[in-house]
């Protein structure tokens, strides 16, 4: 009997289909980029494959994804002074000073990624701190959350910061007791500098070089799809044609969903929206409502426990938000709304409730972050067509200070992933990169352990909210395509779906949970094509 000729067989492995919890097979068959069978090694013998890979017992899971990130911002950050490792204001100043020493006077110096909650000073740097790094260079540094920027005196001068500007930004430009700017700018006020600081990514070749390097790192971590968001408030632009050009040139190793924060022409009737083998397409329409907990700008209904009188920042009122959501729906766009604090979530839920009464969207509303969900908000969420884009890795950082921000009572309603899951609310996993690392293993680890990367606190932060390994892995695989209406195309290892899958060196379901963060990828496949191979595997 003639065997059917196909392109690829993987066999002798532990392959988690993720279609159902605990379901495994030992072999997969792929042809023309699509999975044609899953089953036993014996069943695979009925096919004649152009290439057969003996997994030698390795583990396979569906391709991993990141449901919310800012790729342009991350690529731009690669051209700046990296401040993630700074552990004091002095270390931050030294890093900037070292860059200034090798930079021509008068040229901008930009730093990104600092987190002042890790400083013993527990405060943001100021213009005076940055002036100590250099008075001959305009300097700006952006906090890891992206919602705060600090400038030195020369940068303030270059930006033309005046009393009128301070008044126009209504509290977003911090001043001292004499009314002079401290150098700290929040939310929309940071655009003062984004408009004038040179952007290296405007150079087409430089942008491509950095993007391709980042993509290769992503697939080495098992990522086969990303949802990247523009943020024009910070001059982080996304151009879908950049990714389409890379695809046409055969240089795009993963799928890219591009979401914008301005209205665009919806593609729902085009072929790209219905072709399960798509590589690049439009996603959501992004809307901001508040800031972040790290910068104390997430909007709360009660003041911050560690900053009396501060309720955070609502960047728009409910009426404006509702109008914007309604217009997006009328245009056929999927609203994706940033909401961290409970005051922000309140206006988001009210707006969605009112809009749903007028029109039913094709795709669920996306609520990004949802880090503080009170019980009454939970009940309302259960009744709405929503999907939450959460960032488990946030907790690995935030657990050290979130109780200070919210107090011992409110904090119990923060990062309540198991409660949300049990309520039947669908969630996708993401990193909000460059806020945190896009390595999915770190996100899965955080969701399962609710600990920081050193294993603290013992037992996890409010351990009743820990997720199982299966549910955490679903966040970063099975659940992501539901956000874009692609659940029939990918997300699980089943016949008829595109062959996006990842070979892991260790079995996530069989190792101690504290080892999950260290698991490495042996190989990554996109539509059956191997886009990453670790040295020593599959030779």
C-alpha cells in the first residue's frame, strides 16, 4: 500500500495538545503548514515524510504568544542606555554619565527601564540628579512602566518648558514648592520630549536590523505570535507595512497582530482575516484610561495608601470613553482598553455596558491589565463579552510594594487570576514589553507560583490565586487566538490547525514549579517550518 507523502513528522515525544487538560500524543504529522494528524508513533508509520524528527522524549506544546506588548518601544529601547539593572539613583546617574562621556556635547542622552521601587531612596530621580550626570547633554530617562519620564535642566530648556506649559498639562508636570519643574513628567506630558528626542528607528535599515534581532530572540523563547500596540502618546508608532514587507522578503519568523491607538480601516472582509496561514494583520483599537501602580498614576476610587490625597490619573472621563468605544464599534473595530485601577475599570465597564446595549461587536472587548478587580466589578465582568489581557510577570515585581500602594484590604482584590478563571472570564497572557521580559516561561512561572524570580515569598503572594500549569500555559497559547477570532486556526495541536508548536527541553508539567522560569526551547516551528533550532538538537 502506498503511503501518503507529507512534509514533516515529529515522533517519540510527549506532545501536549492543550485541547483538553492532560491530553498527550507522541506524534504529529504536518503537510503544507497544517497539522494533518496527531496520534501514536505507530499511526505515523502510515505516512511517508520528507523529514522525520525523533524527539527522543522531549516535550512539545503549541506555539507561545504575547497578547499585549509594544514592539516598536522595545526596539527603540535597544538604542538607549539600559537602566533595568540600576539599583539606586547613584547607579542610574553613573550609567547615564558613562554614556555622556562618549557622546558629543549637546547631543541627547536617553535612558529607559529604571524602576525606582528597587532603589533604597524609593523615589523618582529629579532634574537635579540628572544634572549631576551631565549639564552638557540634554538627558531624559523613562520609567519601566512607560508612564513617567524625567528630564535634566538642559532637556527642560530644549523643550521650552514654561509656566504656561505646566498649567496646560494640569498636574502632569511636577513642580516644587516654588513652582519650578522637578523634571518629572507623567502620562501625556512625556510627549513634550518624545516629539523632540531623535528616534533612531526612523532609519529604515537600523529599524530592520534591530527588529530581526529581536524576532530571532523571540522565536528562541518559543514565541510564534505577538500582539504589538502603538502608543502615539509616547511616539511609539506601529506601521503594518513594515511587517508585511519583512514577510514578503521571507524574513518574518512569527505572526504579528498590529493594534493602533487611532482609527484605521478594518480588514474583516479581506482575505487576510480569514486565511488561517496569515502572518500579519490588524488587531485592536487601543484606548488609555489611566496610568500604572508603579508610578502611582493608576486611577483609584480611594487614595493611595502610601500617598494620601493621590487618587491616580484618569486620562479621560466616562462620556468621552463611551463615545470612543461606540465609534470604534461602529467602524467595525475591536476596542482594547487599558484599565489598571478600580476607578478606571469602573468607567470602562459602564461604557461597555452602555455600548453593548446599542451594538454587539464581532469580537470581545479587550480590557488590558485589570490588576485590581473588586467583587462588584467581577460580577459585571461575568455578564459582558470581554477578554482580559493580563501580565502575570507584573506580580513578580509588584508583590514587593503593591500592599503599600493599596493597603491590606484592597490588595486582596489585586491580581486575582484564579478568581477570574473560576468566574469563567477568559484571559490571555502577555508581558507589556518593554515593561517586563517577553519570555513566556517567566510569565507562566509567575502565574503558577506568584513569586518573584528568587522564589519569594514562600508559598506565593496570596497563594489561593495561583494557577495550575495547564491554565497558565493556556494563557500564553490556547487563549490568545480567541482575542482575534482565530481559535479555529491555531492555539492547540489539533488536525486542521496551522503547525505552530514549540519543543521544550523539559516537561513543564513534571518539573518543580520553581524550575519553570529556567526551561529552554529546543526548537520552534511556524506553520511547519523550523524557525529556531538550539545547537545540539535535531541534527
